[in-house]
């Protein structure tokens, strides 16, 4: 994170720190930013002062120029681990426990529609990548992203990426365009890197029309807030649908919402795993299968946590039975209850 030529920050292990690296001056930083933008086919100057793009190694880059940037050019680069992240590594990091990982693995295998919710840098894409490893190799997966970050390992993956408008304001391809096109590509599952606008409606439509096992991420502060955000984004599309109709579609389409957060000790943890159950009146009923509780803080500054478990029978129990995984599901919940 470059906040002008003299203030450069780096995040390591969830902690952000100032590093003793400097650019010569603002002109030096400006030149570097323009070279980066040119290499990805974009233009950055006073008339077009913002760029958001993907570098050749898969990293995300964002550049902001004056007059919007008050203290010189701002440059942010999000680098992704070259090591493939799976649930075993997430367990080792302390992001979740083995029973929670097993429940999420079962959810992916039985083709539940899953939304991963959380703030910026909370580990949503990392968890989505880990979940995607349980997709069967025989399935055709279409991914839709604003800037490609997903690292799917399956042999039959079709990757789609949005395109911004050119300097004349033409040629823009939005996520909504790509989601609608993905439906015509005979996908078994559709994975949307992040839902942030009117494409939420098309995502719900896809989940309701036989594309079970679809996944996406969303910015929200809790699993309940995630539903509110999706509802708001559908309304942004000006479809004229009444609120009850939108909520009915959401209940029909969504199975699980997983909340992740980067906590104060720098560890990214799964906070909630919530089932979207049904409607009572105009209210969507949810069941927290897992809910993280913070017990205290250790001498090393690391939080000690435990999961509160709900043993309520899920609405998708018939699907667990169909895949022969109901015993594995119950065993994982039993193990989670025994843990401190």
C-alpha cells in the first residue's frame, strides 16, 4: 500500500506495518504507476485518475492519481499466495476447526448454494478457493469475476472477466452481462467472484434454475446483513419486484451463508455458518449452525475462541440423505460440541 512516495505499508500475517522503502519523489512514483497501467492496457492521468486491474501474476492493482489523491499517487497491490490454500492450511492458520471444515466440505459436495460474506481483506476469496476444491472434476464450472482471483483446480473451468469502458466510454462488459451469458454456456455450477450490483438478481435466478452448488462472495458484516445486502442489490436493478417476492427467491435460492472476519489478532476466522431456512410472514428465518465466541486473549496476543453449535435439523437434510452424508454431518456436529 503506497500512500505517496514516502509512506509504504505492507501486510504480513494479517498485520500492517510501515516499511523503510521510499520512492525518489512523486514524479518517480507517477512514472512507475503509468508503466503498470500501460502494461495492463489502461491509461492513468488527470483526466482518467483511477485504474483497477489484474497484473500478469494474478495480483490485483489499484491506482489513484491527483487531483483525487491529495498526497500524490496512491498504489495498492494485493498479492495472492502461490501455495494452494486448502482446508488443512486454514485449520493450521486457526481460521476454523476440523468439524467446521468438514461441514463446509459436505455442503460443497452436496451442491448447496453458498454465499461467503465478510469485509475487505477478511479472506472471502481464499475460503471460496478452498471450498471449490470439493467440486467434482466431471462438472462444468463457469466463473464470473471483476478481476480474476479464483484458482480452481478442476479440468473443466470457463473463466469470464469484466471489461471497463474504453476512453470513448464504449465497450463495457459488466458482471451482469457475464452472468446472463454464463447461463447460456451449459454450466453445472456458476461461481461469481463477488456480487456487488444488479447481477445479484441474475445470480438468484441461476441458483433457482438448476445450477445447484453455485457460490459467491459479498461484502457484509454478518450473515443477516448479507441477506439485506442481496435484497438491496436486487432493488438497485429496478426490476420492480415487491420485497416479499425478492425474499421468497432468496429463501428458495440460498442454502448457506458463511461469515468471515479478520480479527484484532490478525487471524482471519469463520465467525458464522448460517442456514437460510424459510419465511415466516415477511421475515427470513435463519439458523446459526456454527457461531464463534471469543473466550479470552492468550499471552501471545492470540484470541482463544470456541464455536457454539446448533443441532437443529437442516432444511436440506433430504439432500444429505440423497448423497449418503447425513451420518458424516451429524458426526461433525457432535465432534464440534465436544470441543472446548
